[in-house]
């Protein structure tokens, strides 16, 4: 089986000697999947290197190299809230310097012209070229994420101390532009000048100030083509070179028109809403947005038209589930899904995205479904996610960009047509499977006398998820998309418009967009996070108790019993309560915690079902509270009556002639006598049960009335001796008075 190479794949070259193995990260793959750019992780002077895919695949086959599962830069996957402010500022400063460079793929990976680009950037931002190289190496080594530029204080001197800029070094001012022949009437527009044109258009033209193009040109000349400044008081006046050494406005206007991105320009000047209302074209095709597999994933959620029951108590109806689906725009493959009870939310969307990057063979096995890796080969992250505004905006989306290098594109208000592929898939799934399930909603409104469809609910969440998985597999492998517009190359190669065929063709011919991350990084960034409590009973999370090797070795539970509870941070998978993940060292490491054996009833269930069960049990406890209090009051009243009667009997029979000391001294003898009496009374005799109730009642009445009633003699039919318990009772009292 061929090992798939994706962006961020880490290749470990096995040297076979005593030295460390060589690690290389894949930075870029060409559209044909023939060439890759790799970067050596352990070489401080490394630069991007071009290689043939065939060479790497042969190395995999020959055992010379392996594909690493773990990423040595997992610790960089941190949300901004966990990063010091000064570290974020350094990261953002470095990112500002290199962002245009790293966006120029594959140009930045070519040695020809790279030095000139870096020289220009170093002058523009007032930093040395070697500093720009340092930022680029950190970015490439760290997985092409913004967080890779965070200060590595564990590997440099004076950790935590703020470095000061070199005195007298002017930041952010451009250098002198290289001059051409002064005899020429102007200059040629080379790559450096075009880059300045682009920056100037972005900074001075494409903004809300709506400056005319001539104004943007003037600002560009003043700020980016000056020979320095002269100071007049507190005013810095730019010194411009002669006109023959400057690009003309005609050249600037020509290159602006040639490279014009009309959508971007109008959006920048008039806003997204202005563009959507007045300028957008109404003839798009969603597929054309995507270049190849992994270029764009669309994600959305819908509430299924079916009612489910609890897996704990199938008589309980738990409502309708929420289905999250992640679809590859290019191929229409369902890349990931998640079914839960939470309304459309960030957690559900992230669980679906995590599933898109999960091995589907393992995932399906959890639901008893067998398939090969080739049947559902989707276990990657995309370049871009197109999602709903509410679920993917704000801090959460920023974390995706910084930690996983995924661009998040949110659909604007009233523009649900941007996610038409997902919504079409929901409609098909509803027609194929959900509509015919027991408990499904056939019509929105019932006729009078018609049976309530909710009462037909039969499936639990696990069973419904299995049905959705089977529906997704069927869609991927057999759904022919009649309206899919194949290009000429697909037609020539007779590619059927079926998701799995489109995906495989795209991997072969349009690759380079899929992103691969280790399960640890995906877990740290996409799984929901919460707090658990360390107690002497275990690590308590959502009412369940867990344990792990670290907690046992470090005696957490003994310490909790001695010194009290404390909180720990965890990540969890809502689909499975068997395991939670302890986040250690600020989330840089994780440790698996297993559900305790005493919590066996929760094993194999989803978190929503467990929370429903605990809530139901809490409600039952509340409902039973009155009954319990009433029964307890009755019990206390009966006990108090018995105690009062016993006190009365004891006071009546107690003799003032016996001292307290004598009473205490004779406890052992009294106990022996009492045991002997009880033995005689409890001897099993023929038909003794017939008289026992009468005798006990006689004894009770004799004491209660402060006297002894006449004995009742019962003649036993078998000739057994007559029993008089009153006499035995008087004999015992008499013996106590005599101080035996």
C-alpha cells in the first residue's frame, strides 16, 4: 500500500548509524503530485529542498525512510490565551515580516530570486537578512503555522528577558531602490517593484478611506522609494530620487489594472456587505471554488427529522439529534461527520472536523462497521473551511489559523447558498435513510387523530450514528453526481462523477492541499476542553470517575484525601465516556485517563446520554424527597414510642436497693442469664409457633399495666409441657432483686 504524502508530513530518514535520524517536513507538493519541497528540521542552516515524489516513495518501500506519526512541534499548538502577551507580540512582528514571503508558493522555495526578495523585505522592515532567514526557518520547521514563530526560550539565553533593538537602527523604513541606467526615461518594473506596487495598493488604495489611485501612487513614492529623510524640527521630510529613477504613474496604473482583483478591491473599499449587495456575480459553481481535494471543506449542521430514545432507558424519548457534516468541495466526499444532542455549536463543528482528520477504519470499527482504508481515505485537514458565521468566528477560529494553519471562511448573513453542497447532502441523506426510520417526522403538522410520530422512536444515538455512517459510505462510493461539471482532463480519463473516484483522481492530479497533523495536535486543538476535579475517589469529570498512571504514581488520590481536592484541565470526546485526556504543562502534553471499573454502567455510552441519565436520576431523587422525609418522620416517631415505653418499664422494675456499682458489676452474669433464657424460648418445639404470639402478648400486657396478669395455660395436643412466660419473667426480676 502506497504511503500518502501530504503537506506537513514528516519523513524520517533512517541512517542506521549511531547519529540521530534525519527529519524532513513536506512544505509543498505540485499539482501533479510529482515534485515536493522538503525542509530539514534538525539543520540550523537548512533551506527548502526540491525532491521527486518517486524518490521518497521508493525510500518508503525500501525501508530507508518512514512516515513519522508524531510531530516534534506539538507543543506549539496553543491558544492565544495560553501565550504571554510579549510572546504574542514577537510572534506577530515576525509574522508581519514574512507573511508575504511564505504566501508566495512555490516561488519562495526556489533559490533563484529568494535572496533578492529577502533583501527587499529586510530593508522594508529594518531587519537583517539573517533575521528574515531565521523567521522563515522557524516557520517552516514548525509546520507552517503562525505559532511556529513564538520565542523558543527553552533553547536560547536569558529566558524570559525582553531583548532590546540595536541602538540607532531604524525599524520599518525601506532601503534605497537599486538604480538602473540614469540615461533611461524611467525604470523597468521588475519583481521587486511589482511587490511594492501590490503592497501600496493594499495599504493605500484598498481601504475604507477610498483614496483615488493617484493618491495611493504618491504615498507609495514617498514612503517606499525615498532616499531617506531630512528633519525640520519634529517633521521628517522624505528625500526623493530624480524622476528618472522612479516608476511612473502610468506604470503603476498599468500593473494595477493587470493584476486587479476586483472582488478584493471592492470588498476592501466598500465592505463585504456592499459587495454582496451591489457587485457580486450570480453565476457561481461551488466546485470551481476548489482546486483539488482538501482545498476547501464545507461544514454545516442540521437537526435530523427523527426522534431517538435513551440507550440507558429505551422508554425515554430524548428528542432529535444534530448532524454535523464535513464535505470536500472538489470531490463531494463526506470527509467527516459527528452526531450529537448539542445544538449547532463550536464543539460539534470541531468534533466533525476532528473526525475528518481521523482514520476511518478505526472510527467505523467502533460502530461494528468493517471497511478498508481505500473505501474512505479521508483523514486529513483542509486548507480552508467554509462554515456558518456563528460557529466559526472569533477566538476559536483564530486558534485554528494560528495552530493548524487552516483558513476559516465564514458565510455572510443571508448567504446560505455558499454552503449549498452540504445542504444538498443533508436533503439526500434525509430522503435515503432518515425519512423512513421509526420516529421520523413525515409531515410538519399532524392531522387530528393521527398517531404522534414521537411515540414511534426506536433508535438510540449509537444506532442512529451507525445508520448515518453507512449512509455516508454509500454516498461516497455509489452516489453519481449527474450535475457535476467535469473538466476536459477528467472527461479524457473517463472519471465518473462519483465522490470516491473524483477524490482519487484529484489526489493523483490535483494534490498539494491536504494537511496532515498528528492525532495529539488534532486532539489538543479540536477536542472540547473542560475542568475535572481530583478527589480521593478518582478524577471526577461530569459525575464520572477516572484514573491514570500519572495520578497513581504521584499519589494524587491520597493527597486529595489528606489535603483536599484540586482542579485539572482535560480534553474529552463527547462520543465516548470511556476515556478523557489530561492536559499537562499548559496543554503541551496529554495523558489518557480511563474510566474506573466502579463506573462500569457508563462504559461505551456517549456523554450526552450519561448527562441525561444523571439529570433524570437527580430528578427522581428530588421527586422522592417528600416520600423519604415522611417515612423518616414515621420511623423516628415509632422509635421514640418504643424508647419511651422501654424507659417506663425500666423505671418500674428498677430497685432502689441495688447500687449503680452493683448493676455495672453484674453485667456479664446478667448477659449470661439472658442468653440462657432466650435459648430456651427460641428452641424449636412442635407447634410452639401456635402459642408464641399469645405468650409474647401476655408478657407485654403484664409489664405495660405495672402488674402481672393471671397466667394463661395452653394445653398442647401432643403432651408437651405447658408454657407460662409470665412466670419466667417474674423469676428473672426476682433474681435481679436478690443480687444474684
